[in-house]
């Protein structure tokens, strides 16, 4: 564990060096805020995961924040919230598939208190919210793919399932870039 923390600290220092030489003060501030959220997540996960810690929600916020933080122009709120929900659905689906691992580690998170039937209300909410967004088609494409993966989840191994869930998040941006570069 000590070696892991030392390696993590070294990577962090290298990233700070790269960031301070290549980012503007505004970007540094946004990156620092995201770094503090990541540090808080790591600490809370370490100390609270055996009692209860909503790791899926925080990972979704971190991932969505990381995708948004350096965009040159502000993103509209319906798109941001839809993307956060999309990331949450992704995290929950993976956590539901890997419940045995969490049980072995005695981890209690959102996936341990929410049944996988929540996927459809979450997807419907996400689709509804994305209709208010200028990124409707890219967001909905990723959501529909996640819904399809959820339907066949029992036939997929854990690793393939994880890869497909994460790949579903890539389809939206690929679709967006394809639409805007025609």
C-alpha cells in the first residue's frame, strides 16, 4: 500500500509540473478544483467505503468534470447534467455487474442500495433532460447503447461488459464530432 501511495504521489508531482508549465492561470484554477475533488474522493473512499460511500456518483462527477473543465466555452446545464447522469449510469452498470467484488471487499456504495431496475428510470430521465440540450443526438446515442448493453448483461463476462459500457461513452463524442465536421 505504501508503494502505491508513493507511486501515486510521484505521478501527481509530475502532473503538477506539466500543468504549471503548460496551462493558463484560469485552467490551473479549474484543474486544481478537480484535483481537490479527486483527493477528497480518494480519502472518503478509503475511510468510508465499508460503511457507505456513493463512489459511483462521485466517479461520475469527476469524470464529467474532467471532460468539461477545459472546454473553451461554457457548456449548457442540460448537457452537463445529462452527461453526469450518463456517467452515473455507466458506473452503476459496472458496479452492479461487479457486486461480487464489492461484497468480497465489503464495500457499500450506491450499487449496493439501488437495484439494477433503476437503470430504466435513470435512462429515461437522462434522455428527457438531453432533449433540452444542443447535444441531444450524441447523448441519446450513448444512452441507447448503454440500455442495449444492460439488456444483454447476463450473456457478457465482466471485462467485456466493462469495456462495452466504457466504449458506449465514446460513441456520443464520436457522433458529435462526425455531425460537426460534415
